[in-house]
């Protein structure tokens, strides 16, 4: 896990929660990874109490699960859980893209282009951590461009639960597309203010780009391979 930034003394629990939440959404934590309150307290430069409060909130949001009174873990990779989250995203992210097509600014489009370029570069050099992060930046950028706070909150909650699982994308389930990358198609649709095409592009990205991950998670569920083996192999490759 990458080192987390130490938090300022004011609003310690809120800030600790924010740090851990971002780490989960961005894929900095891996499925099944065990964490201890005292270790996180040292890492973030706070006492155990703010960490415990932050963890309790993340437990309520199903982003973490208890293993003992002093330790907890990121939920293990689950086909059923990810399939459910993916199905909800397939309904909601197209809505966000359609709304974004009506409201997005040139600056927001430029940020999406930058995130996609960084994603492509990360994939090319085999930097799985950055690839997962840039994909997060791209998708949440589209959601936030829709200017629908309630929708963004829901989608952030879904990314909170699924972010760690996306670590399995590289190098085991790298997204593949029959034609151009759906991010490119989406950006073009946003520039054209074509809401229908934007919704179709992000839906196709989730379906086409995530197909290999769904197959991989199914293999894990059936016991043909284990997630720890995949993650260890990815770390050796990095």
C-alpha cells in the first residue's frame, strides 16, 4: 500500500475517514488486505480514536469488514458483489454522462482527455496502480460534470466498494475493445453535446471494458484461481 498523508489535528476523524475513503476508491487498498487500527494511526499521525471512528463509518458503508476488535480487512473479491455494483453502474453512469453532455465545460473535457491519456500511458508502461487511479479520475470526472450531487454521492459509494477489486484488472483482465477505446468515443460525444451517444459510450465501456474482469471474478468464485495469487503475481510483475 502506498504511504498515506498525515492528517492535520483538526477534525481528525473526518480527515482520517477522507484519506481512507479515497484510498479505497482509488484502488490503493487490495481485496482481502488486512489492516490494523494502530498501524493506520501511526501512518496517518493520529491516535487510535479518530481511526476507529473512521473505520466504523467505512464499516457502515460496507467498504471494510471486521476481523477482530483491533483489525479489519478490505472485503475479498466477490463475483456476485461486483456484478451487482456493475449492474447499478450500468444504469446510473449513462445518466451521468447524458447530463454531463449538456453541462460539461471545456476545462472538464480537457481534464478527461488528460486522465485518459495518463491511463493509456500507464497501461503501456505496465503501471497498474496508476492505471487504476486514472480510470477512477476519468469516471468520477464524468459523474461530477453532470452537476447532480445526489447521483455523484451514490456513484462514489459504489466506487468505494469496488475500487479495491479493480486491482485485478492489471495484468489479469486488461480491458480490450473491438474498435476505439470507449473513453475516446465518450469524450467526442461530450464535445458534440450528444447526450444519447455519451450514455451509450459509457455503457459500452462498462460492458466491453469490464468483460474480462467479470470472467476472472467468476473463475475466482468457482475456485479455479484465487485472488491472492493474482495480486501477488501482479506485485512481482511490478
